[in-house]
C-alpha cells in the first residue's frame, strides 16, 4: 500500500472516530452544552443562506485584511527606517519594538475603546497594533541577514539608491515579507475575535458573544468550523502555493 493511501486512510479513520465520539457524547449531555454534528452541519448550511450572518462573516474578513495591510505597511516603514537613518536604529530595535511586542492585545483593545468607542475602527486598530511587531521583527531580520556583497555589487552598478532598493533589496526581502503575512494571518484570527467580542459592533466575535448569551451553542460550533475552513483553505490554496514559488526562486530544497 502506498504511503499516500495510508495517510488518507488514517485521516479518514481519525475524522470518522472523532465525529462518532462527538455524536455519542452529544446524546449524553444537553444540546446547549454540546450539540450533535448533524445539528451543527444544518446550522453551517443555514448561515450560508442567511444574508445577515454572511455579512457578519465578511465583516470579520474585512477587519482581518485591513489590519494586515495597515500593519504590514507601518511595520515595513519602521523596519526600513534605521537603514535610511542609522541614528534611529537604537530607538527602533531597543525601545519601540520591545514595547510593541510586550504590550497586551487586550490592552490595545481597551485603549482603543476609550479612544474610538465600540466600532469597526476599534477592532482594526487593536488587531493592527498586535500585528505590527511581527512585521518589524521579520523585516528587520531580513535586512540584517542580507548578503553584503550583493548590496555592494548593486551599488557599484548604479548610483540610484532607489533603483538599488527596488531591484535588489526588496526581492531579497520577499521570503521575510511572506513569512510576516503568513504569521499575521494566523495571529489575526485569534485577535480579531477578542476585539470583536469586546469592542466591535459586528463580526464573528460579536455573533459568538450573542450566541453564548442565548445558549445557541450550535452557532458557536458552526462559526468555529467556518474559521477552521478559512484558515486551512488559505493555507492550502494561497500560502502553500506562494511558498512553492519562493522555494523554486530561492532554490530551497
């Protein structure tokens, strides 16, 4: 039997066992504690046909994508700043980055609620502030590990610092930028739910809190399933494909 076939059989056996155990235990406890897999499956399908619930899911995706874009732009600027002005290196590496990296995400959320109130901007701000340190640390690492000989070669071929930066530095930062986005995507899903739970006026976190208050446990399980599907689908269809392209370009075995 081929190794791939064995992996498929093991995976199917795991999921069958998991769903079977879930169904058996759900028969022993009240539905508000653990709804059965059939009930959750029906709720998943119902959410798709419910325009209001679909909008809440899209709102969470908007919060995540907006925060990732803003965090990447701001983090990239801060990471590159010491290369443009070396005097700022101590401030960025020894003061700003440790401060941002140690500041609690919940702390940013409460500060944002005080500053901006309960709305989507509060959620985006809180998630952005959590993601910025990842961009700074990854890109600063990439800049520090660049091949000095290649940089020197580029400087000898053109006097334009902008052309040197665009043609040499940025392509060498691609793997680090990709790692930043990949990490940010995973972290943002964890942060955005908390932000929407306390400081949002909509989104999946808001719906989870509402379902908890009304003991609609099947909605909680359905939304968790959607989150898992989004993360796995993004990993398989987007991030792994980009990773393969980078591996070929940079000759990673």
